[in-house]
């Protein structure tokens, strides 16, 4: 009978140690999970890198740095059709054309292409896959059309893709006209106000 209170005390101590140990183990495993999620998985790292490309493109656009926009931030390609489209905006003639063929539109040089954003805001961002993101932005800025200055608000969509471990702009379009690059100001889909 005298050993019973001691035995109960020992059992109680063992129980407390077991509960404390399991609680500590549970907290440790939760902390590990929190730690790994804080670092971010590949999708959050991909999203950050994709959005960094969008930011670099928009900042280059604001600086009127078309070389960075088109030659450095857009996907490397050997497709003549895509290169012609890019070079048209860059210099007014395609990669397989002579410079004497120069014609509009040329970014920041001709009226169709005179738009310059002064600010942009991220609207949506979603992963299509681990190698591709869709990003929508709202831009505000100005342009000159037919001798008149306009304040312009517009929405543009980026397709950001991973090539050789690096993220690039694959496409930049007006959501209502996805056939052309979104450099044109569209008086139907874009909000234009005379200054």
C-alpha cells in the first residue's frame, strides 16, 4: 500500500514526459513545415522571377529602352516571322529586309508606337505550368496621335516563359487584339483622353 502513491507518482511523471516529448516533436515538425514554406517552393520562386521580368520590361518601357525590351527581355528565337515582327518595332524593317525598307510603326519614333507608360499596376498573375506564366497589367501614360496628345489607360497581357533556365517575355498583347504586340494604342479598347 505504501508503494502505491510512489507508483502513481512515477506513472504520472512518465505520462508528463511522454506528452511533453510528443508535443515538442509535433511543434518541431510544424516548425520544419513552416520553414520550408517560408523559403517558397518552385512555384513561388517561378512567380517571383516571372514578375521580375514583367517589372524589367515595364521599367524599360518607361525609359524608352526598346533594345532592352525587345532584344534582351523577349524570348530568344530564330523564327523569321517573330524576328520580323520585333525588328519592325525596333527599327522599322525586318531581319530579312534592307534598311531602305524602313517604315512605321517604330517604337518611340512614329505616332503608332509613341505611347510611353509612366506607371503600371499588376492586375493578375497565374501559372499555366512550371515553365509559363500569364500576367495582366494596367498601364497609365501618354501618346501622340494625329498631332494630339492623349492621356491613356490600358490593359496588356504578358506571356512569360522559361527558356534555358531563364524567364523571358514570350508575348505582350492587347487582350482584344492578340495577333499584334500591344505597343499600339487602340482607341476602342484603351481609354484615351485629350490633354
